């Protein structure tokens, strides 16, 4: 059973995303092929955390299973939007202008592996 | 096209403008130690545009070419663009702790765009198309522009044409087949010694008798007849030393302002965007002022974030961060900083589309924002001095800390909490001193216009009559009373 991810937290069958070592493991061990994900940052006017460092943790958790591209370089499976705060300016911009599957983060609280699993799950979107 | 920091610095090196510092000609403005901190600040606008985590604010899509351009050369196409401008300014201020200079030219471009459109509609001139061609070049080359608004003004009780020395306002001295010749000066010109061109604008509303003073034109700063004299700032020669005593060693204190003198400078027609249309000088000045006053909650909000952080560190290093009065002062500083930022966002959110298609912030709210800057930034600085303590005014030199004879004493008596070196504590104290005194404060008072120029706008736009009507209505007073 797939449930959509809520912006306020994970609302999902706990076993559904058991793609890797374990749902909360440190790295992603998918049997799936590598996917292309577009990375887009908000402008970062007054971010509440280090956006670049968090994206690096997500990339590390993906353990090479994601090819990061820019949104000017389609095709891609999803767009990872890294917003610096809960105003999430970039998420709103992209969601209103495009049909892309958008996975959006607004803080660095979630375990990066959860973000990776979300990027791999085609039925999940934050748009 | 200038993309990188290195390309920008090299372009200034190539310019060979006639620049003076302390009475001496500067051969290479890109390499002069007094200018480097300002160059570093402006260079951040180029560097950051290339970084994916900042590009959303630092770049925009040109409505003329459809290409990705520096936001500093963009014409605002929406309320979102107006908001992004303010966010961008706060962001860059976090990286420099100082003015990065390009907003003045940015605002001059936008004000000129809107106004040339209006002039053409009335007079069937061709300024708007001419300006768009110029703008395309600016966007394509990504050059840095001085927004040349302020004239020296001489005797303020007299109009431009009434001055004893008529050069005290920049003016046309000759009209020719191929262009015009101007003389005069522009004062307080931010980023001038490290910019490529200046867009001169009339400094105030002009009457019919001031026709020669109603000119908008773009001039390369290495044009024959132009001289730039760099302005003195508080403690600026500490920057020549580098190190702790300069406070913010990599970046400037303010924008690096200069007096620019024009002695019979020729400008071809394709670079002239107003020439004698005095009835549009008032609206042009108001638009430039509004666009520029919009900025201050962004850049000064960002600079204030650094001052607040530095104040918290200073108190942490001396063991006072846990004191309730210190926490309260830091909270007050944050309140003041967010209040000015809120003003800039508000005037942007309430912006509207002009006839030219360009978007424009709410005039009254933009003026209110800048007016608050003339107060809140001084109060933030006052609180920073309070929190940091008298040491910001009495601390020994870095040379004393490094002296074989007295260094041990400085090290011993500059100590604060255990685990923090005296050198670390001295660095943060110098940063506070640099960012909260002298020229840094005066810039908040007078940049984008002195407070009286904002108060005038309340009289004009504050709708006092409507407010009186509202009060009468609630008090059940008849309209006629």
C-alpha cells in the first residue's frame, strides 16, 4: 500500500520502501538502475541550515545510484528541491510551472536515506 | 561576457580609468590595496551567480533575449522578481558583511526603462528602443554600472541654472550633430572605481529653465574627460594592513564611494536616453529613489545578521551570553533586523506593473523601509556596542598581540572564557567595531537619500486627509466639521 508523503512527515506503510539494507540504514543499496535527478536549490536568502552540506549527505546516502543533473538538462526522474527554510519559495515556483515529480526538503531533519528512497519511488511527489 | 571573479577583475584592469587615491593617480585600479576589499565585494555578485545554491536569486531570465543573465542587469517582470531582489541582497550581505555596490546601477536601469517608455509616449521620441538596445548589451556583457544620481548641488537654496558655478549640477554644455558634451560631477558614487560604466541621471526634479540638466546617458568610465577621486572612510587604511585590525579583512566597510568629475565629456546619441525633457525628471528621480530604498531591508538586514552573530559570539567569548539582559538585547537586534527586512518584502509584495511592463515597488512602503534604516541600524549598532563592551574602543593593536615584548600580556589580558584564544576574541571585537561605526553608520543615514527626503513622501502619499475622515466617522463627527 502506497501512501503519499506529507509535507509534515512520513505517512506510509513502514515496509513499503524496504528497498535497501533497512529503512533507516546509512546508505542506499537499491537493486534498481541508476536514476537521473535534477537538483535545484532555492536562492538561499536566509537559510536555516547548510543546504549544500545536506545535499551532499543525500548524495552520499544514494551511494552512486543517482546521477545529479540540472533542471536545464532533462530528462530526469524527479527534481530534488532544497529549500533553505519552510517558506519553500522554490518548491512553490516549480510546482506551479511544471509537471515534474518534485521532492522537496525544507530542513535537514530527515535522514538522508529517506529522501533517497522518496526519489526512487515514482508514486511519491511533493508537488 | 564577464562570468567569473577573475574575468571581472581583469576587465577592471583593462579599463584604465583616470582614478585618484590620496592625491595620486592609480595606474591599476584592480590591484590597489585600498580598492581590493570593494572589488572583492562586487566580485561576489559574479562568483555567487555561478553557484547552484545561489543562482535562483543571483540570476534571472532576460525578457529581451530569453537568456540567463545576472539579476543585477534584469528588468523586474513580476512581484516575484521584486521580492527576489530583496532576498538576493540579504543573501550577498551574508557573504560580504558589506555593500556589494551593484544595486545602484540595477535601480538606475529599471528607473530608466520605465521612464523612457513614458517619455516616448508623450513626445514620440525613440529613447525606449534605444535604451533597450543598450540594456541588451549590458545584459550580454554583464558589466557593472554606477547609478549616477547625486550631483554636488552647491547652494541648495538655488536651482541648477541659478548656481554661481553651473558645473555643480551635471549639465549639457554643447549639443552636436553626433551627440552632446557634458560637464559637472556626481558625488558619493558607489563602486565607481571598480565599475565599467556610469548611467547618469538628473539629480532632482527640474524646471523648464533647467533643460540642460535633464539628461540620462550611459558613459564608459574610461572616457576622456572623466576623473574619479576615491573617498576617505573611517579607518580605511587598516585595510592596507590586512589582518585582525581591519575587522573584515576581505571586504569593504561600505561601497567604496568616489567623486566623479566630467570635463567636457562627449556622449554619442545612441547612449542618451533623456535630453531636456524636464517634465519627466521628477518621476524618474522618484522611481530611482523608490527602487533604491526598497533595497535597504535586504542588504542592511543581511549586514545586521552578521552584527548580531558577531555580538552573540563576543558575549559568548567573554562569558555573558547566558545573561538574560544580553539575550534580550540580541532578541531586540533580531526584531529590528527582521522589521527592516519585512519592510523591503512588503513594498515588493505590494509592487505593481508600470506602463512599460516593468514592475515597481510600492513607493510609500519603500520610503518607510529606508526611513527605518536610518533608525534601526543605528540602534542595532548601539546594542552591539552595549553587548560587546568598551573593549571595542580600547583594544590593543594586532601588532601588540604579535609583539615579542608585550604579546604575552595581550594574550593574557584579552582572555575570556576558557577554550577560546585571545586572538579569536580580538577578531570578533574588531569585526563589530568595523561594522558599527563611522562611515558604516553614515551610509545607513544618507544612502538612497537622507531621512528628510523620505519624510517628504509621507506628506505626499500618506493620505492624511483620508485618515482624518476615518477618525471623524468613528467619532460620529459630521463630514463638514
